C-alpha cells in the first residue's frame, strides 16, 4: 500500500474517532442534564457543549491543518 494512501486512511480514522468521541461526550452530557448520570447539570452542560464542539469543529480544524501542512 502506498504511503499516501496509508496516510489518508490514518487521517480518515482519526477524524472518525474524533467524531465518535464527541458524540460520546455529548451523549454523556445530555444524560447528566436529564439526571440519569451521577453528575450535576453544570457538568452535564460542559460535557454537552464540549462534545458538540469536538463532533462538529475538531474534524474540520484537523483537516484544515493537514491541508495547510502539505
């Protein structure tokens, strides 16, 4: 497998992992706000917002960073 293809596959899976982690954080935050997790609502809000940022913005920022590098 060529190096460029291997790099593209690795980056693709990194982006998917970021999205999955963001989804998990947002879900945990929503569960905390709903009272199903043993966290207070402020902690749940932080998790929910952090998860949304990780899901929507981190993959875009990483892709832009990789494009700028070369």
